[in-house]
């Protein structure tokens, strides 16, 4: 009789302890750390990695934290998509501008070739100019256009590099998030099964 009472008392004590643990966890669900609101996604991942525990090869994470990081990741992915679209549009605009400058440069080159074959006195915008002066002006215009073309090409190359880099980060972030979500789901399932088995064992004991 005494052993039965001790066993029953131990069982109730364990059940009461589990209730306190689960109640404490439930009470803490409402508060999220500031880093999940203000930190970068990489900082948030590092925070979760430091603050969560690994149980039998699985990492357990609070549901509210997981949902917050999930929303943050989706926001980052959407922002990256918008940035990639903007960069593509800018690249298209720069390509069109480069084509226009190329056409202008080609036309000026053709005009320059024709003018060099004329006589020394050349009329330009109704003004008679010496051939050397005219050629100097034309070559200056060609040099300016060539400089603009070079600047446009450099800007295009830079934007293209940024686009490629952003796309790579987007793909890496997407893979990392999918792996993290899978691991979190498996961890929750493992923890739920462990809790169920423990409760079953306690009730059977």
C-alpha cells in the first residue's frame, strides 16, 4: 500500500512538473527578441542556431520564432526579386542608350569622313570654319560620345555584376531556408513523438 502511494505520488509529481514546463514555454511564446525584428536574416539564423538546442540530431525551434523567420525570409526574397527586376530594367535601358550612342558615333564618324574630303573652308551650322577647326570640333564631339559610351558600358557591366551576385544570394538563401524549414519540421515531429511516448510511458507506469 505504501509503495502504491509512493508510485502514485511520484506520477502526480512528474505530471505536475511537465505541466509547469509546458506552461512556462507557452507563456514565453508571446515575446520575440528584437533581433527577429531589426536584425538581418543572417543574424536571425545565427541567433536561432545559438539559442535553440539539438536533440538527437534535430533542432527544436519555437513555432512563433519559426513563423517570424519564415515571414522575414519571404520578405527578403520578395525584396531581392524586386531588386533583380529593377536591375534588369536598368540594364535594358542602358543597352538602349548604348545602342543610341553607337549609332550617333557611327553617324558622326561617317560625317567626319565626308568632311575630311571637302575643301579647307567648311560651313557648319551656317558658319564658315577652317577645316582644321571643324575637324577639331568633330573629334571633340566624337571623344565626348566615346567617353559617354565607355561610362555607359562600365555602368552596365557593374549592374550586370550586381544582378548576378544578387541572384546567386537569392538562390543560396532560398536553399538555406528550405533546408532550415525541413529540419525544423522534422525536429517538431521528433519532439512531438518524444513527448507523446514520454506521456504514454508515464501513464502506463
